[in-house]
């Protein structure tokens, strides 16, 4: 179990501490309550571009990385549809360097025009490298708008199009910082071998005087319940056909998250799982097929994605997927199959928790979701899932009306 | 508190390394065991000299490795996977140019059951035709998909010209090779390179003596034939190789050369130079080509140590229009290392970053075991890491300049661009 203490500074910054004396390191993790969902539809990709700018110098410190590296530390960050997360790992006795750097960029950025110009180019190259110059790289650009008609999950974190990144200007950057980057909208998690008597004073010292800012009031309407099946077929210059099916399920904090996770493990992820055995090995319809969940804070998805063998008709291939889904609804789930996926979860979790960084990030995510109870309940939440729960989940979500299907046809 | 003044920095002078105990399992098989860990996880690695360098026909070594647990005429691969999964076990196949094997992940109360399945199915050595055919199909698909990627193509061309096609490192599989794999090839490889050589076994986890007894009995399987020594005939090409890919919007670039191995006096200097040039986020290549020019999402350099060769390589993907300018800048940065002393401040940043990195890479028992494995498998001294830490501390700008002059001449490099 992961233990932690928490307190809140006067300016509203929430702080969690996770002490671990077995490591020579500390991790300083800051999670900001802003992601691609908070962007305007005409300025997508901004939260992620902004993440890049956070490394371009802050109000009192010209360069973020150099002092950190001088102290033996390393930093990185990621943005998703829901949040933006920054983490530094540093030798424990140099913790103040990380607090100094992180707190200064929470106080204010330098808002440097050159940094904006360069990072726009960097992000455009990232867009090309990961989404345009890769086979199947742009699929989610077309699939998301099929699934989400009104909700901002309809665009990916990198942005809808290159022009949105190109058009960003320094005034937008300042406004974004003011709206989203302040103690009121962040959670600081420090983990590792810090000095227990000193840590609160150190945090108070570096963060205490940062103005609180204004709590961001998110007003995003939920995506309406899907009323009819949605389908889309696209042609791409790719070596084989592919099928993607997405079913809307509940969000990260709903029970659907755990149920969906186990169902996806029954279907895929091991050589003993159903889709691999039946569709890849026995029927030879797919060369590869996977099931997984996306755990959006607002809406979740259950996704099945597969590359078909040449000559296979996509209608037949999709029918075979449906046969597997119907088997989950109508057939019997052997007790051993359920025990199997629960045991695999337990092992995977134990290995993930070995990493200090994983533990700290997990704490940050759960804290921002107000879902810290999960830390103690997680194994139990999975353990109490019954085969009836699994069946009900499948019956509820694997329906025609809840289907979003994308067929990718190879033009080669 | 003054935010303009950086907090005082403590330097890293030593790192506490914990090496595993060596246990004799009998039959000349060694177990390396780190027992005292703070949780219930168990990781168990088996490593043989069974990488691609040992194969006489493309793909045989990797197919053999991937199909080690594919069953026989009475036990299906699914039944094997089911038995492992039932106890929450994970099995991963590890495969490289020199070494190959597998890793088992489980919890302390289930490792015995998981390992029993693995140990008995490892002994099948049967390799059913059906499983081979399935794997051929899957790998052919992967191959075709990878052919679309500029980065993969650049890497392949680089490998081919770096080692030459006279050496197994430089021989690349082509699509037809997937058709030509025969069951007999795989079975022979299994007999020669798994059953007839001794594995090294690495264990991290708080298992009981009964489990060690199981390992002892597994260790008796192996006979003692030495695998053939492979002659060293690596011939590196130099110069530029450019292959155009119509419709590509980025070019993948690889620039590199063979260098001396870990036991050579210049090696630590090369590691420091590599870090300065492209080994961390603040490196010169990142600062110039990403952070100043915005040509790329990322650029880096690395040193790769194989048994028969060690090489240094720079790699990036840049917009098509920036390719020439990026190449010029890369060579400018190499030249700068040969002509200017690295400023003190930068050298200090790099030293501290490298030592901090070392600390991160030794955090936890599994990480510590990885460090030990590296020195054991590459036949390095147990003092290798202390020497490394001291070597980094004592590095001087003058030494770096001398070493850069020796190894960073443009004419000695191989340059690949694809896209």
C-alpha cells in the first residue's frame, strides 16, 4: 500500500508527501488541472504546446534544464486530454533545486517570443513525426470526431491541424498561463527520500508566496448518449486493412474503469486470451488484434483494434469480433478465466509500484480526480468483480447503438 | 530566499552498489541472486549466447527464441500460456545480437507454479509447424509495416553499412527469409544454443529454498559444448548514403562509426563526449537543432556496446526541407568538439547529470541487477562502476579534446538519410 500525508498551503496549493527511505532520489511531480479538453475548438493543441513552453525559462530563471542537470536531475512532462504533468527526478539532497525551479515556473514564465517560435516548430515536427509520417498515425484524428460530436475529446492532444499550432501567439500564451497555471489549479506531490522534518518548510519556503490565482471553473457539457451506430470507412496508404471499434463506457472514476480493464484482459494481452487464440490463431482473420480501455476523466472508451490478414473481408472480420463480444454476453465465463485476469492485475500492479516515479504519478492522478481511496481499495475493487458483473458490463455496452466503427482500407 | 540565486548543490561522490550472491546450482550453472527486497515481486532471467550472431540463416535465432514455449503434440501453446497466466505470471522473451533468453515475472507465492510450467515446456524443443507458420505470418506483417517507416529504414541501412554484410551483425533479413524458415533450422538452433550451452540465471526476489531446489534441477538439463567462435570480419563503410522516399515528409538521419570497447582507456571520455553532444536533454545537438533551429522533435546520440563491436551513433528525424541544414549543424557540432575546449560550466553540468543518471539507473533491486548483469556478461571488473564514477569526476576538457580529435573526424563517419 502506498502511504502519504497531505496538506494545503494558504494560497490553495495542495501538497502530497510520499516518503520512501530506500531510494537515494526524490521525485517532484506537479500536475496541473488543464488538458486538451480545455482548449477552444479553434485553437487545439495549445495545452501541449504550452507544456513545451514551460521549459523555455521562467520569471527569475533563464533556463530550466541546466540548473536541474547541474544538480544531477532530469525532468520531463506530458499532456493528455485531461491534465498536464511535470516531473523531476533528482538526488535527494538536491531537492531544493527542483523545488526552486518548479515553483518559479508556477510563479510566472518569462514569456519569451523566441522560445514560442522555436517550440511551435518543434511541435510541428512532433506532429509530423508521430501523426503524419507514420502508417496509421492520423487515425485518431478522424476517429475521435466520429465518437465525440460535441465534447472536446473529439480532438487529440497534439491538435486537430498544424495551423492551430502555427497560429499561437504570445498573448494567447500569457492568457493561458493566467487561467490555468497557479497554486489553485495544481497539485504538488513529492516522493522519495526527503528529510521528513524539513520538507514542509522547504515547500512553504518556495511555494508559499506564489499568488493563489483563480480556481478554474470548468464548464464542459457531457457528450450526449449515443443513439445510433456510427461507421466510417477511410482509405490510407498503409500495408494492411484495419478495424477500430470504440464503445463509450463510464469515466475513470466509475466502476466501468475496473470492469473494462478486466474485460479487455480477457480478450487480449496474452497468448492465452480470447482474441489472440480465436481470431489470430484459429480463424486467421487478423495478424494482430487488441482490446484496451481509455480512461478519460470525463468519458471512457472500450476499444478493439486489429489489423486484418490480406484477402480477409472487413465485414467478416468485424463479424468475428462481434461473435467474441456476444460470447461474453451469452456464454459462460469460467471461474478460472476471471481469476487469471485478476491475478495478472495483481502481479502487474506490484511491479509498477516498485517504481517511485510510478507511485508518485499515480498519487497525483488520483489526487486530482479526488479518488485517493482507490489506493487502498484497488485490489479489493478488482477482487470483488464477479462473472455476473462482467456479463452485465458487456451486455450494457457492447451494443449496436453504442458502436463506433472505423474501417481503414489499404490503397496499396 | 532570493529566487535569483540557485540553491547550493551537493555533489554525488559515491553510489552504494549491491551486487548479488553467486550460487552454484551444479553442472557449472551459476545463479546470481538478490534476495532482500522490500516487496513480493520476483523477477527471474535466463540468458544464453543465442543471439542473431550465432545463426547461420536469417531469422532462425529470433524464431527459436520467440517459439521456446510453443508446445508439442500434446500440449498447446495456449495451454502453456494459460498455466502461466493462471498464477498471474508474465513471461517476456529477450533477444539481441549477442544474447537471448527470457524473463519471468511473478509474485513470491506463485513463482514456484509459474516456473514449473515454464521449466517443463522449455524442455519440449518440439516447435510445432502450425506455430511456426503463425509466427511467420505475424512477423511478415510487422516487416511490411516497418518498411513504411523512415526511422526503421534508416536504422537498417545504417546497420548494414556499419558492420558490412560479411558479418552476422550486418546481415539483414528480407521478406523472402520469412518464407524460408524451416522447423529443422529452429530445432537445431535450440539444441545447439540453448540445450548445449550453460545459461546464466539472475534472480531478484525473496524466494524460499524450495524454489532454489527447483532451479538446481533445471540447471542439470544443459550439456557442455562450446558454441563455435565467430571470426571478426567487420568492415565499416564510410561516406554518405541517401535514399529518397517519395511522399515522406520527414527524413530519418543516422550518423555513426565503430569505436573502442569498454575496456579501452578512451571509453569514459567517449561516454562524456557522447553526453555533451547528444546524450541528454540539454545536449549540444538538442540545443542547436531542436531548441535553437526547431528542425526536429528530437535528436540524440548514443554508444552501443556489443560483444564484437562498439559503436557511436547520432539519430534524428527532421523535416525534408531541413535535412541539409541539419546535417551541416551535426558536423559543425562534431567539429566544435575537436577544436574548442568544453567550457568548465558545461563539463560540470554533464558530469553531474551523468552521475545523477547513474543513481537513477541503480534505484531498486531490479535496476541494480541490470547493472551487475552488464559487467558479468561483458566480462568487466567488479570495480567497473566505481572506476566509471571516478573517471567521470576526473575528466578534463583537455582529455576530451584529444579524444574528440581521434574519433570525431568527418571522414571516418557513416552517414545515412532516408526519406
